[in-house]
C-alpha cells in the first residue's frame, strides 16, 4: 500500500491543485453574484508565469521562482499585497482588481510552497 502512494506525484498534484482549486474557495469570499467572475479573474492571474519564458531553462524544478523572475520579485509581490487591501469602492475602481491581487498573492504562495516544502 505504501509503495502505491509513493509513485503518486504529490508535488505536482498539490501545486496545480492550489492553482486551480484554491481560487474556487477564495472566490467564496466575494459577493454571490461575483463569485464566478472572481474565480475566472484569479485563474487568469496565472498569466504572471509569462516571465518564466525569459529564463533559461524555462522550467527548473530546483529553482525558486520567488525573487528570480521579474513578476515574482519581492517588489512585485508587495504591489500584489497592496492590491488586496485598497479601498476600491471609495476610489471608484473596479472590484475585480482585488481579485487580481488575491490571485497573484496566492500564486506567489503556491510557487513558494512548491520550492520550500518539497525540497
């Protein structure tokens, strides 16, 4: 039984589970009429991985993407965190910008855990 579970690629399952399933749970914190759109916006934040195309090699499972890729830099992450807490209603900005911030912060967490917890 133990050997059967050893062959399951848990790191990949957790990584992509966090990328695709966790935004569903996060979307539940949005108003009911905005949940689907919030989920889709958070999924769309995966486009942040476009900065991996500028690295050589493009994918390296032993490389920490946080702090390495430009859109995964600590400065960018600070902007993403700020996006989560801005008073969008007062500033008359679209509500979905908060979903973008939450999606990006959670994306960074997912990439961080993928390197730190599975090494």
